[in-house]
């Protein structure tokens, strides 16, 4: 089955690599947007040898992107094109830009593991929410890790990792062996380097701390091959039905229905949290992010699409089972990760932000996507 993922907001799935702003060569500039290219690091010295004036520019102002129009003709050094919105004014002397996952040819893709990880989280939520005994066991494990000050939550993770195995320590008995997800097809597109601001929920936000990040823009489609091996799963199901006490999904359609249910709950929490904190954004222009929230809400109302969060930007709510914990336990978990006393949890949100005339526009949340199935039968 073909599954298509469309970016509703900018998307960042990190490669683990970072690069300095001096690897960006500005080709043209208009208003707040600059069009630039990122050069392949190993070819950068070759470009400098051909164009000594670029080297001079670097030595004069290493903390800012280069500005050299003739570099448009240096095709052998171009890695990929970037729309540049960051001014790198975060106060960090030499900021580095985390890059998104790339194919070696410079195109981008979404790893199948990222999509499958989001699916697994949603199905874990579904099982726990529908089985009170397992939910209580999950919460007890969280409390034990908190009492032992285990920041990695070893006991909780061991419990969750074995949740979908009828032989808990045997990975080949895992439910998700039967869900096969390919990496997406590659896509050639102009990327975006944009500032991300850290905003506090319960404190006034006037000058948020910012940092640059590379993104896939909105309205980009990624196509996956997804297959559910029904015959193998039926054998698996005979072993786990009594253990779970709930019906596990037996088709791709059922799986993504649960995915939609989980991430709809996460988004509703995100939306309500923003509304609750609105007074702390009153000195900022939030019109753009309000528009983006409304577009995501339209996806919630459509039966055609599945709402999902992928990659960076969702925080603990979108990337863990935080939503199943009570407020006090959330604070305890947050404090063992980073101590913030009795402040509510989650404490901060990360949104795209743009500086204008010593003020800020809050542009968009990060990582929200719409997903749909190309046909109606599981294979």
C-alpha cells in the first residue's frame, strides 16, 4: 500500500550533523528572505581556491552567512538550495545549524523508522489506555524510576519494549515485525533555515532564546510503501489476545485510525496549552501561528486524513506517553530531566519565530503532518 505524508508545518528530522553558517552562500536577498546554497564541506576548500574573495569575506565576518553573487556559477560546490530566514543573532558566537536527513545526492526523505516510531507510540497509548492493569503497571514503573532517580527510565522502557511481544525478551515475536514501512521516496526541494524560539507557558515571552534549524517546508509530499503481513500476524494474535484484553489492529487502516486518535489528542493538548498561555504572548505577533493551528484543525475535522507528528518539535507530549501521566507525575519526570521546581509541565514550547523591529512574530509549530492511504485494502 502507498501511504503519503504531507507536511502541514515545517519538518525537522535530524541527521545528527551540523554545519556553520559560513557554509551558506547567499545568492540573492529580498525583504526578510535570502536565497542561499549550502556547499558540500569537502568541496568548500576547492571553491575557496577558485574564489579567493569568498575566503576574504569569511575572515572578515565568520559569524554571518556569505554574500557573493558570482557563486551562482560555482555548480561543483553546490549541495542544495536553502531559503534563509535566520539572522543568527541568538547571541551564540559561532552557531551551528542542525541539518535534516539527506540522501547522498542532496535530496531529502523521511526514514521509515521515524514513521514506524510514531505509529508504535500511538499503539502503545491505545493498549495502555484500554487496559487498566497495564496502565497501572506502566505508572508504577515510572514511579520506581523516579524514586531511583533514573533519568533514562530503564525499568519503564523495559516494560514498554516488551509490551508488544508474546515472548517479552525475543524481538522476533514483536508485533511491529508484521508492519513493514519503507523509507519514503526521495524529494528534491528547497529547504529552509529558520530560527526556532523557546517559549515559556507560564511566563511572559518578549525576547525568546532562539537558535537556527534546517527544515523541510510545508506542503511537501513523501510517499512510503507500507505492508501489514496478515498471515504472520494472525499467528501472533493467538498468543497475545488474552494478555492484552483489547483488540489489537489487524490492518493498516485500523492502525492508522489509532494513530489519528492519539495525535489528535496530542494536538488538542498543544492547542489548549497555547490558548491558556495566550496572555504570555500578548506582546508578540501570533497571527501566523494562529492561522497554522487553524489549518491543522481542519485536518482533524476531515475523515480523509490521519494527523501525525514526526521528528523534532513536539516535546514530551508528542514523543512519549506523557499524556497518560497526571500533572504531578509530569512535573517529577520533567524535573529529573531538567529541574524547574514546581513549574507546570511541559514548561516550554518550541515554535518558529521571526525577529522584526526588535519584536517577534511567532510563525508555526513544528513537525505536524497529514497522512493518507492511497487505496483501501491492506496487503
